[in-house]
């Protein structure tokens, strides 16, 4: 099985996706969106009162695939569980709605008779991505005063698993 293509096969730039126009209306749309690998967008203890919010904020506009979002969420959650037990709440703020398509081209003997090449290259959906603009909050971690440093350490682990550059901001949380 081929598996995932490398991240540089897809555009990192945030741009409006190409939509094909056909005289047959049904061909204008992407059919069969694959499921997102993001298991949950919120974890931790939602019933506690928290005093501070620590955010991971995107510095530049970038397109982040759903598997790298899930990888970043897992590492941050694991670090917070080890450091703060269950005295935190993490929210993933970026949602992978953008559909990634791939035009699979056959190679080998007599493949020119089977494939259409780039003549009808709309592609089949292979995954989803979140289009993140600069200043967008990727992750929010709600903690109390004693957990701010642990939350910062945990959020520093996520950018290694996602494209782009990120900063960490601390805010007082009023609820």
C-alpha cells in the first residue's frame, strides 16, 4: 500500500481550492470526503474553573493536515496529563474542512491506454486539512496559575509535528 504522500506534495499556501465547472452539475462537487483523524477537539476536565488560558498562535498562514493536528493534540494532552494530572482543559481550535485531492497516475506498460493523464485531473479526495491564517489560535489550554509553565512546556512540543511557525501567548481567563 502506498500510504500518505509527503507534506510537500500539497500546497502549504492558503488559497481557495479549485472548483471544476461541468455541464453536468453532479461533476462539480467533491464526493466522498474521507474521515478526519482528529479523535476529539476537547479533552481534560471541563467542569473546573480556570484562571488562565495559554494559546498556541500561528505566526504565518499555512495549511495543516488532519493527521498532524491529531499528532500535536496527542503530544500536548499526554504532557499535560503527566504534569497536571487532570487539572486542565485543552481545546483544538483549528478544524480540517479543506479537502485534499490526489490525481493518481498509473505507471508501467500500457498505462497510457488506461489513464487520462492530466486531461481530467480533478483528483480523488485523500484527506482533509485546516487552512490556518496568521494570528489564528491552534490550541487553547485552560489552567490555573500553578499550571502555566507546564502548559507552555506542553505546547512547545506541538509545532514540531505541524508545518509553520507558532508563538505561545498567556491570557487571563474570565468566565
